[in-house]
C-alpha cells in the first residue's frame, strides 16, 4: 500500500502517506498511524524507498519518501503476485458443483 | 538480495544511533503537528485536537521500541548491553569473581596441561610427510639386539638379511626402510680440532630412510641408497639441533670431515629443523649413518649376522594398497625366509616355527617405545585430572548457585517490572560465560607453566644433548577442549539458578527473600558438596596409595650400598679401543682413580645396578637336560672387574668373588646370586658346579665359584623378587669350545666405573675428569652421578605421579572444604532468626553450634559413604596399572577419611561458631 501510494502520488512525507492510505481505503482501515514508521524504515532499509529532508506544505521541515527503481520493481512483482492469488481464489469461488462432476 | 541489503543496513545502523533517534522524534512531532492542524481546521479545540491526534497515532513508546527493533540488530545490541552489565556486576563482587576465576583456572589449567602431555606422547606424529601412509612392522617395540630364529608373540625386530628379503619381495610398499632399534653414543670430534671427543647419540639407518619419510635436507643432502653399499665412502647426516647449538649453523660443517669413534666420516647434510627421527625419545639422535657402515664403527654385534635382529622397519605403502594384504604377504615371506635358514635353526627355533608371525600397525607415530612405557602413567594422570575438573566444576556450580540465590530478589523485581524471563536468563548466561572464558584464559597460562614443569621433572634435560621433542605449548585440539569445557561449565551452572528464579512467582520472592521456605533451594548445593567430598576422598586415598607404593619401592632391600658411591659412565668404543686393549685400560683406570685423595675403592662393570641396561642369556646347567623351547631358563648377567662386589657393597654369601686369579687363560668362572642358586640348583650347593649358555651349545663353560646376596639390577618388575643373575670376570672371553669364537666381544666394553669414597671425604667431578684424562684424554666421561641419584632416577615417574596426585588431592580437599564452609555459612545465615529464638529460649552456644555442625557432618558422612566404594574401585584400578600397590591398604584409607573429616570439621566449625556468637536480639531482628 505504501509503495502504491508513493507510486501514484509521487514523493510524500510520512503524514501524507498515512492520510492517503486512510482515504484510499475509504476509512475502512482504522490502523494506528504510528505503525507506519517502522514499515517505512523497513522499506528504506530494503532499498525500495529513499528519503530526504524537505519542506512540507506549511513550510515546516519534514522527511519526504519517494519510490526507487528497485521499489518500482518490487511493486510490480507484488502486484503480479497479488493478482495471481486473487485469480486463483476467484476460480474457487466461481466453481459450481456441476463443473466438478 | 533485499534481505542481505537490509541486514547490512541494520549492522551499520549502530553508528547513526543518536541521529536516527532525533530524526524519528522529529518525524513523530511533525506527524502529530500536522494531524493536530487538521483537527484544528475541522473545528476542534486545541487540547482536544492534540489529544485526538495522539490517540490516532497510537502508543508512541511501543512504536518507538518497534522502530528500534527494526532499525538495529536487537540481538547484538542486547548482547553488548548484557556484557557490559555483567562486567559491571562482576566488578562489584570481586571476591566472588576472583574465587570463580581462580578455581576454574586451576581446574582447567591442570586438565589442559595433562591432556596436552597425553596428546603429545600418545598421538604425536613424526615430523615427516604424510604420516598417515606409514606403517610399522611390529606392534610392540623390542630393543635392542635379539638372536635366533624365533620371537615370542610376533616378530618385531629384524636382521639386515630379513629386512632385505622383505624389501625386495613386498611390492605393496613404495619404500620400506630399516633403522636401528636401539641407538648408541658416538665419540664425535671434528677433524683437525684439538678438543677431546664428545659423546652424541646416533642411529644407523638404511639408504632409503629419508626418502621413505619424505624429508628434505635443510643444508647439503641426506643419505641415499648409494651411501648404503658395502665399500661406499662413509658419510653421516647431522641433526639441525646439534648443527645450530654446537656449531652455530656454520655452513662449513656440511662437507667437513668428522671423526666418529675414531673413524673418518664426511658430514654431507643437515636434517630439517623439527625432525626428531623415528620414535619419540628423551634424547633424539644427532647423527644418522648408513647401515653398512656399522661394522666400520664397531658395535656390539656384526650386522651381517643373518640371525642378529637389531632393526625396526617402517614403510610407506603405495597409494590404494591394502595394509591387510601386505601384512598377509609379509607373513608368508617371513616363513619363506625362516625355511631358507632351516639348517641353521636350533631345535627350539624349529619347534616354534609354526607360531612365528608378524603384524603391521600404523606408523605415523613412529616406534612407540615411549608410548608403551608411559601409557599407564598418563592414563592415571588423565583420570586424576578429570576428577579435579569435576571437583572444580562442582565448586564453581556451588558459587554460582549462591549468587543466583542472592539475586533472587532482584530477579523477581525485574520480572515484576516487565522484564522477559528469557532476557534475565540470557543475562545470567552472559555473566557465567564471561567468567568461564576468563577462567579458561587464566587456565591456559597455568597449563603452559604446568606442562613445562612436568616435562622438566619427567624428562630431565641432559646438558649438551637435545631434549624430548614435546612442546609445552597447548595444542589446538586441547585448547578447543579446554574452552569447550569451560563454556559448558559456565552455561550449566549459571543458567540453572537464573532459570529457577524466573519460575518463582515474583511476589513470593519479594515477600520473604531471607525466609525462603524452599529447603529444596539448598538441595543442589548440598548434593554438590557431597559430590566434592566423595571425589576428594578418592583423590586423597589415591595419593596416599601411590605415595605408600613409592615408599615401599624406594625403601626395599636393594642388595647394594648407595652411600658414598659414584658412577662414572664411559664408553671405550668411542675412543676406538679394541677388545684386546681393554683389560690394560681398566687396570690403568683403577690405578689412576684409586690415587685420587678420598677414593677408597674402584671397580668397573659392564653396567651398574638400575642404570637401565640388561644383558640376558639362556642358562644350561651342566648335568641337566638342554632346556626345551617353552622352558624359562633366562638369567641376566653382568661383566665386572676384580673388586666389584666390595665396591658396590654386595655381600658374598658363599665361596668367593672375582679375584686376580681369574685371568684370560684360566678356567672361565662365574659368581651367581641366590635367586640363580635357588632356581637352578634348588637345595644343592652350587659352588663347584658348571653351567653354560644355550647359544654356546655347551653346558660346561663356567665354573661357579661363589654366591652373592640378591641385588636389584633391573628396573622392571621392581615389586617382584630379584631374578637369577650371574657375574663374569672381565679378562675372561667366552670362547665357545666347538667353534673357538668369542660369543660376546662387545660385552668387554664396560661402561660404569664404580668409585667408593672414604667416609667424610668429598669428591669433585673435576678430580675425576683429571684422573681419567691422565689415563686417556681421548676417552670422554659421558656422565657422573652418585649411585643414589641413579637409583632415584628409576623412580622418577612414579614419584612425579605420586606428587602430582598428592597436590591434586590436597587441592580438591581445600575446594571441598570451601564448598562445605559456604553451605554451612549460608544455612546459618538462613536460620538466623531460628537461632535467635532457640537462644532466647535457653539454648547454649554449644548446642546451637552442634545443631549446625550436625547438618554439615551429615553432608560429609554422605560424601564419605559415596566416596568409599569409589575409593576402593580406584584402588583396584591403580593396583592393576602399577606394581607395588596394595589397593586395600587400610592405613591409607583411614588416613584419607580422617584428613577429610578433620578439614571438614574446621570448615564447618567456623561458620557454626560465628552463628552461635550472634546475640539473640540481633538474630530476631534480622530479616
């Protein structure tokens, strides 16, 4: 979700990512915002995102995160995996008793 | 890939710790600020806006912890933390730390030292290429000259002819080399040098010896098959040690002419440093000569004698060859060779022909004479040191348990505050591992010193000669073993108390730490003390048994006098004497030495008592049938000059000793000892009777003219009665009547000069050397020592073992006492309030002390009970390994029990009395 957000919206600071995730999930995900930061750290250590200081909207200092090339590749890979998983599950839901006879 | 990158990042994050922390705080603040802004814009009051923001964010501290866990490597960070904490705690308890480290160091040091020795003597490989490919012919080492065509159990020493037969007919060996089983001294002098010859050890080897071992010359060249031909120019190879120490690595030595036993030899090369020959021995050889030069230098036997066996064989097998097949082949070859000499074999040999066999064994360690000799000593030492290690571990466990108990309160507190049990256990573990590593490191230093000490006592260094090639530095396998043991000990004893502390409900521990109802808490400690007491008893008893055995051996009736006797060792062959010149030489020696002030008597013998030598022969008594092949007709013998028996102090019981009338041209005579008389003549009077030696094929050679008391000459079977012995006169040569040949020309080269000093007179070795120099300046005195020292030397190993075991016995008793002291003190401390109550109710000090002592003595009694059967078992084991030991000696066992009991009494008395000295009101107040 973080990667997709960054992919779609470009570089964002931590708060921005948290807000966007809330919005996109339609407020269905009520996760503590703070749990975002360890995740960001992990992604940064893996090299999927990079960070640097920048100025936020109200001209305050904030840390901005952006997607790296490796991160883009990871996003594509995970998207592909997810779609595959979803397709398999769907086939199971679509199957009817007669098809299996 | 990502994982690897992440790992590396986490590893390096340690450097940016504080900066990352600041950044996180900044980001959190920023996040909260923005959320608060948003809430403000939505219309909430500022306090509520902030509160909502914080709520929405989630628990900050937990998140921070999670963040930190992600950021670094928590495992390593906690390890570092725990280590620093452990160091700090240990520094705050110096007594405890010192006690544990010292105890561990002693135990580990002693064990490592002894295991190093054992490893070196039992497993040390020769300093050659690929020792695993080497095989030796013969399992048990035989030394040094054997005659005939049969050897009991196995053929393990070989004649030159037999060696050549094997070498030429066994394709399974890539190279088969032969070398002298014994080794002699050579009188060495550099050609052109004015100095007198000095004796150095040397060995005769076959031409392919060095090629077979795969060693290369350090300088010059080594012996080659071309040197080992009859008539080849005489060459020799010098050891690196001698070249470096005596000649200062002078390159001109290579190719120089040397005189060895007055014969010219060219030194063609130097062996590589570290090469010590084909067997482990106290004094490694300094010269290597070809087998075929043996007759030139002149030795005790003619090597071209087909049936004189004097060589050991080691060979390198071809890659892929099967040792078992080669062994079978060689057995066939042996039988073939014996058959080809059927005509020369005696009737006995022919009877024993079917049993003749041989064995191949791994040869990587060379000829195992030293291993065979020392094996049971080393096994005993290993057992002793294992016991010590056990006791040490028990002591350390005890100390650790105490510490664990003391920290029970703190551990419970930590757990109540939320610490994880695993983390607490890890902390205890870290502390104990650190202690054991420190103990192991200190133990290494002790091991090094200990090994050097033991080596020095077991193999005393002879000035000018090489030393036993065992390094005092602990070997790698032993080091690893040591650290393994110490780490295991630390883990085992540190973890148990910590783990048990975490199992207890924290409130229990907090409530009554000093009043712990858990009596079971002291069970492990008490069990440990019992174990220590038992093991200490075993060690004390063992040391008592060994010391008693040693005393028995040293104070036995030797049959000769040890005081005022000096033995000067010479070797006339080093100065090139021929057999016909010897009688005159000995006469001149006796004359010259007698004139030294203070000397009252001088005689010369082939070997003096207990000097390590032994010549033997088969006896054929006149009038009795020729002894059969399986009959024991062995007797040892010695060749001596006139006046020997007076000089050595052996009484003549019947008849006479050797006198001037026993010359070369008179009837061959012999003086026998009582054991000989008893064995071969039973009750009859032996004086005037005749006997011969079986190899002379005659029973009427020597006329018996006297009988002496039994005297101890041989260093084996010191606890058995003296065996049959006869003495021959020096000028008389053993000419065999039928052939006219001298049986033992070499036996006239007498080696020990016995010098008796007047009471109160003192003799210096300078005086002796000067007197000898006036006889012949070229005849070196090899060594001078008193007869008492020579006899003592036979007991060196036994004394060393007894001393070491006693040292360990006392050490373990001290440790056991300390353990008992600790337990009693702890018990007393625990029961302080109880003691207070008792005393307030009228108990006297003595009664209170008795109460505590009873508990301590129960432990000691249990220990003795457990230890007694162990002691008896240990005694039996010792008795089977050593001679002269009475395993059930009641005096020793009682002494050990009493000693242990006494030290336990002292150890438990002190805390008991101290506890009883506490005033009742204080005791009741103490919580």
